[in-house]
C-alpha cells in the first residue's frame, strides 16, 4: 500500500479517493448481487475498518483522500437539497412539524448518547478500581 502515500499530495489524494470508491463499489455490487440486507456502503466501511485495524492498510494511506471527501461533503447533499426544493408546497404546509420532529429527534439522540457515555465512563472507572 506504499503507492497510497506518494510524495505528491494531489496524486496521493486522488489515488486514495479512487481506492475508497472502488471498495464501496465492489461492496455495493456484492450486496445487490446476493440481496444482502446490509447496504454496500456499510460493508465497505466495515471492510476499510478491518483493513485499518489489521494493519493491511495504514491510516496515513487513506488520510488525504478521506480528508478531501469530508471537506467536500456539501457536494453530496446537493441532490437532497434539490429534492426539498421540488416539494416546497409540502414544506410550507408541514415545515413546522417537520422541523419539530428533526429537533426532537436530534435532542433525543444527543441525550441518549450523553447518558450512555456517562454510564460507560462510570462503569469503566469502577472496573479499573
């Protein structure tokens, strides 16, 4: 995997992005072909995580590509924004309710995460003593 860490940053970034996309595409095709209930993107993420944990691919070998993808994440949301734009009458009619559900759901997720993190922290401290 040395070729992923070339000295030229733009070449390394693009080769890493291509590798990430190829892993995603292969896992997506497998998921569709065998009608697995797990999406290919989740399989690809798990495969990349296993590769990183096993040391098959070093974290530095994907860092530039992953950083670029995260920096340009807004591009991935343009189709969602366009879909909302096409349903403006629904948004005008139900927008308040939709916003309320989004805010309540976000608050619930954040509160649940905070409680679980606190419980796990206390459990690990008790276990350490």
